[in-house]
C-alpha cells in the first residue's frame, strides 16, 4: 500500500483535524498538565499575568482560524442552501465572540494584578485575531494563501506591539517594566519596517506557493489547518477551561456567582466549537465517538484536579 493510498483510506473514515484536537485534549488531561502544574495546584497558581496573556492571545488566534476553516467546510457543502449557511456562520461567529468576551473577563478576574496594558492588548488581540481568522472563509477563493487574513494578522500583531511600547510596557524576562519614550519609538519603528517586509514577502510567496496547484502549498495548508491549529486550540481551551473552573469553584467557597456563570458560558462555547467541528462535512462517526470519549476524560480529570486542590486548601 502506497502512502497516497493509505491517506485516502484514512480520510475515508477519520477527519484528521478532529482526531488531532481530541488526542491533544487527552494528552493535556493525562500527561501534559501534570508536567507544568504541581499536585495540589491549579493553572492559575503557576501562570503569571504575562504568560496568561500570551496563552490568551494564542487561543484567540487558534480558535478564530479553526472557526474560519470550519466555515469553509460548511460553505462547500451548503453552497446550494445559502440560508442554512448563513445560520451556521451566525452561530460560529456568536460562539467565537462569546468565547473572546468570556475569556477576557476571566483573565481580568483571575489575574487582578495584571497591568492594564495586558488586558487591553488581550481585548484588541481577540478582536484582531477573530477578524483575521474569519476572513479566510471570505478571501480563500479570491487569492490562495489568504493574503487578507495574513495582512490583518500582521497588522494586529503590530498594534499589539504598539500597546506594549507606547503604553509604557515591555517584556523583560517574566515581568512588564516601564520604558522611556525614545527607546519605545525606536523599537516601534523597527517593528513597522519588519511588518512591511513580512507583508511583501508573504504576498510574493503566497502568490506562487498557494495557487491551488503547488503541492508544497497544499501540504503546508493541510498541516496548518488539520494539525497545528486544532492542536493549539485544544491545548489552550483546555488550560483556560481549568482557569474558569477555578473561578466556578469559588461559588461554593465565596459565593462567587459570576465565576459560575463565566465558567458555564466558557464551557458552552468550547463545547459549541467542538460540535461545529463534528458536524462540519464530511461527517465521520468514528470522530464523534473519539470526541465524546476524549471530552469525558478531560472533564473527569478536570473535576479530579480541582477537587484535589480544594482538598489541599482545607
């Protein structure tokens, strides 16, 4: 059996993006979390405001592009049913926006000592990454390589850097420290130059590499959207679901009703993204079974971890 024959047979029964997502969630629950979080601790205990903000930006990026890619799948199968396609797009956009708003509020509540620059950067990062990710479903067929999406991503990154420089913050190790105006101006000027260089290079490469016929371009897109994006989305959503669950635990300890609501909304949005992924064509019942098993294992491990933390704290 050749590699091409094997991949064709594999794709007939299993969607790779769903499989990568579910395996990543299992690895997080069973192995990866324990490598970073000591027994009796939660993710909140080991993260700093800066690292939490970075993880937040990554989840905005990965989920936005995952949703944009799912919209492409639905658009292909529902091109003869525009009303249903618009409904699916509406649901996915509302789910994404709900996740961004909820996660930003959870971040501010979980890390009250965070520099305002960080949570303002998270708000902008969520909006910018959402627009960038969703734009691939609009621009994909006009120009392979999603130049518009990449342009918005680069612009969002540039303005995020602007927050860190001109609002008096820069990364120094694990801290955010004040910086003077002149060095900030110099750094931002360099960032602007890098932005334009990257945009020009991206435009040239995407025009040649992602023309729909270049085999290397097809492989790169397959790796990004079937492996990298699902992996990042699963890991980041898993970590942040635990952060929200810690807040939900406060409803029993401190009467924190808002923490309970936020955790519930985040759980529903994460579940909503997984359902959108499961129903996106082509539907594979094997993926549904693996997805349910993976989600159950993750939830059980989450409850055990939060429960053991509560027990240590008593």
